[in-house]
């Protein structure tokens, strides 16, 4: 097969993103319009506002990505769009635009699973550019060492995967309640920090040692049953709430009251609590990676590498811990660049490249679907 130039479109949540990717890994041009400011006053993503904002900015985002790539739209090989899972009113915006482009350019349409796209983001590479013009192509990523142990940690998902050399990834375990990114966002709210919470907690926690965090509070690490590969983060969130606001009491009117508010927290204490939360969440993730590695080895399919993706994989503490964990086991660790951890169009194009090679094409009836695998 010759060179592929795929346009990837992402509108599943609060990022409007597009990118042109060559051969499934080289990011020729990309644009991301984030809606963080729009949703900040509400402390979370408001679906109706999200879909309207996608409508407003998608066309200039697409045009910007194509222009930045230096590729003529007529030379595109295919159009890939994240069509599941996500907010359905947001997904339909990208899906409709992708259909229009596929139809008008006469090129294949590819329907991409957003969560599985996070698993291929680690192979994306940015070429060197000076004032928008290519000066050097990036080096091709290492050939994938399949099978892999995959982990997606995002605002909607916390899932471990067995990534085989052929066929679709298989879910080994996932969260029973909050996704880890959602837990970061809720923890940030409890601590009186802004939305999105992950980066805010990371910033505040930086520089707090494990000893200092432990000295303030020891938060629970919920590992579920022996050998379980599932996750649960709701207990951690509640424990943080009580650490911040004290034990709730029922007032004379029957309403629950907390003795303190997050506004009463001294700044050093807020940082110690943010770090205590981050240590607890990352401890659980690293522990579960270990269990998944053992499970795959016991099945006779030891992975050749570990691959991460999703917004939380941008977290520096998580990256350091997982890198050290993998190194100690002689396992290559594939981490996406931070810009490719959070939602982006390039990962959609990369996953679309694989669908194109497999001949797995969509057509103009492609639906937007709110749910994903499991
Ligand atoms: O992958 P993503 O952009 O969207 C989903 O598919 O959900 O992930 C967004 C999530 C948010 O919950 C955000 O707080 C979290 O990723 N996140 C982080 C960091 N950057 C983003 N969590 C922890 N540390 C970060 N540096
Ligand atoms: Zn995502």
C-alpha cells in the first residue's frame, strides 16, 4: 500500500480537534480548540454547550489542520472520525462533518473507537517545522512489540487491555465507578481548584514528598478482590472529602453539615492533600499494571511492551512511576507525548489508518454511539 494521508476528526467531549496524519504515525498538521473556559463556571462539561461549541469551531479547526499539514484536501486518502463512545450530541457534529467530507472528496470514511485510539497515540511523531514549514521528518516509531499490555486512563475510562498482534484489544479490567480522570476532576473540586482538575492537582502536588503527604492523611487504595483487574475510585474521593471538610454531622433540621469548608484550608495543607490523592491514585494504577502483567504471563501471552494513553497519562508523577515500573521488568514503556495524551485528532487518524489497512470501512450511515466496549 502507498502513502496514506488521513484526516482525523475528534468531537467526543470538550475538545474540537483535527489532524492530518501520514502513514498512521507522522503528524503533518493538527489543531485543537478546547472548551475548558466555556465549561469552567459549571465545574464540569455541559453537554448542550459542548455540542453547540463544536458546531461553531469545527469548520475553522478542520481548515486549520489541513492548511498546517501542507496537504491539498484533494490528496487526502480517507476521513477518520471518532464516532464512539462520548457525548452523543458532540459526536454527531464530527460524524456529520466527516460524512460530508468523505462524500464530497470521494474517499473512504472510517469510524474510530475513541478509547482504542488513545492506545495508538504513543506511536505519533511530530516532524520538525520552522515557521510552519517542514525542515525534517520525524524518526519512525519502533515497530510495535506485540502483544502489548495497554492502559487507557482518561476522563471517561480506566481500562486495562491485552493488545494482540491481530484483532481488537481485549478488556482485562475497567473501573466499576469513577474513571481516574473523573476522580482527579472531582478531587480538584473538593480542594477548591479549577476545572479540568488533573493538571491543577499535578501542579499543586509537585514538590510534596510521599512522607509529607502521608503525614497529613493516608487515603485508601482500593484494590478490590485478590487478583481483580478492575478499578474503583469513589472511596478515595469520599475519603478526600472527609479529610478536607471533616466528618459530616446531621444538623437539627436533618441536613448533613460538614464542620469545615475547603476555603478554610491553609495553602500548604491543600498541596499535601492534593499530593496524597495523586499518590493514592497512581499507587493503585501501578499495582493493577503489575496484576495485569502477571495475568497475561499466566495465560502464556507475556506482553512485549506496555502502552499508555488518555488524558491522565500526561500526569508526570504517573509517567515517572510507570516508566520506573516497566524498566525494572525490562519492559519497553510507550508513552504518548503530552499533547497526544489528551483528546486530539491525530490519534483518531492513526487508528483510522489501521482500519483502512484492515479494509474495515464505514459508510454514510455511520452512527454516533454514546457507549463503547463494555
Ligand atoms: O483523554 P481526555 O482528554 O478525555 C477523555 O477521553 O476523557 O482526558 C481528560 C481527563 C480529565 O479528567 C483531566 O482532568 C485528565 O484527563 N488530565 C489529567 C492531566 N491532564 C489531563 N489528570 C492528571 N494529570 C494531568 N496532568
Ligand atoms: Zn479521550
